C-alpha cells in the first residue's frame, strides 16, 4: 500500500485514505505555492533598511 507522505492533509475526497492522485495533486499545489513565493522574492530588491 502507498504510504501517506503528507499525513492525510490532501485527502480531498474525505474517504480517510490518500491515493496516488491526491498525493500528486497535493505536491503540485505545494510546488506552485513555493514557486509563487520565489517569484515574489525576485521583485523585493530594496530592503526596508534602505528606505
């Protein structure tokens, strides 16, 4: 059986089990969130101390 990598956090259908598709979707969501954070950091070129 597939081990629940994220501890049930991505059990989208609420059946008590996280299948491979739910794990993949959860990973994609987390990856997208991290990508958005990285791109937001790229625009922060002036620190608060410089103002």
